[in-house]
C-alpha cells in the first residue's frame, strides 16, 4: 500500500495544475494559435509554477494563494455561455483543489464564493435552483466532512507516531538505566574487592614458623582497623591452628589509650583460641607514652623484636 505524506500530496496537486496548464497551452496552438487564450494561459502557468517553487522552498502561503488565483480565473474567466445554459460543474473544481491543499474553511469559502459570482453573472439562472442548491450543498458538505475525517486520521497517526517515539525513548532510557545500574554494580563489586584487598594489606598476617603468626601493624590504628585486625587474626589463627601470635607495632605512628585498648582486646580474643600473644616493636617513646597514660598491657607478653620472640620459642 502506497502511503503519501500531506506534503507529497500537495506537490502532486501543484504538478497536476501545472500539467493541465501546459496541456491547455499546447491545445491553444492547434489547429491554429489562439493568442487571446495563449497569453492568459502562459501567465497562469508562470504564476502557478512560481507558487509551486515557493512551496517547494517551504513557503506555506503558496497553497491558499494558488486556490485564490484559480478561483479568480474560474470566476471571472468562464464564458457566459457555459454558465447560463446549466449548472456548470466546474464550480466543484476549486473546492476540490482546496480540499487537497488547504482546510475545510477554504473548501466552503471557495465554493460559496464561486456560487455567488456565478449567480450574479447569470442573474440567478440555474445557480438558484433549489434542486441544484441541495446537490451543491451535499457535495460541498461531503468534501468538508471528508477533509475533517482525513485531518482526524492524520492527527491520530501523528499522535501514534509520537506515542511510539515516546515509548522508544522510554525503552532506550530503561536500557540506559539498566546499563548504568549494571556498571554501578560492577563498580561497587570492584570497590568492595579493592576494600577487601586494602583491608588485607593493611592488616596482613605472616606465617613465620609452624604455629607462629606475625602481624605487623603499620600506621594509625583506629576502631575500624582494630576490628579488622582482630577478625583477620582470629580467622587466620583458627585456620592455621596457630599457638603463638606476634603483634609487631614498630610501624605504629602514635599510641594512645584507644590503641592500647585495641591491642589488649585483640590479645584477649586470641587468648580465647588458646594462642599466646607477644607484643614486639615497642620503642622508648611508645613505652613512655603508655607509662604516662597509665596503660598496663595485662596478659600480653612483650619482647623487643619478632626475632627475640622466635628465639624464646626455641
């Protein structure tokens, strides 16, 4: 099924008018040139061609202007002898063109204008005949209602296209959001993996000998790190059946009551697993700080270095 847009139909109407004008021009030369007819036809062809070109360039007023121009040509150019004898059906030509190119208002306006002009030119004649008037009104009314129906269909199609485009945009947005959610989930998973890696690196455990684990602590020891250190040491000590855990704090930058309490809690938790906890790496400044704070590392064995702790074990 061929589907044409309204603009393509309008171009077809312009082309039809220009084609009929060229055909009329060609007929005017046979059997001999009739110059009184040729000149108006050439002028009309030039005007209609110019309006077609203007519409092709996007000038919308070219459509109603073509209707007005042809209405004047028909209203004033028709010979009296063709109007008086009978109701001339050429009166329907311009409303039909208006039906294609313009709107129902133009259909009704052009039809009534031609009816009035023909009636005036003929002194009434067949154009005031009730039967002809009823037929005229039925035909013009049918044109108007058909144009209204076409306009409704076009509006419905336009609304349908807009709805489909909106649905397509919504589906695309849904796909984009799903892709963003998946990407966000991947980033969260990667971030979680990195956090776990950082946690493992900042609280490592090293197996020095059978049943002996070394946990070097570097940097500041806050509540989060203390909890992570305790959990990791408990897991590793339980998994490796460790009997002794050496906590080396030589890399701890600052020691206060919070750090001391965290170390004591870690040592107590390991003791519940049957591990002996040895604290190494206490510097002179750290020892002085703990003394001033009055912190007693009860239940925690202390030596100078991990090497001494290994020597004691031997």
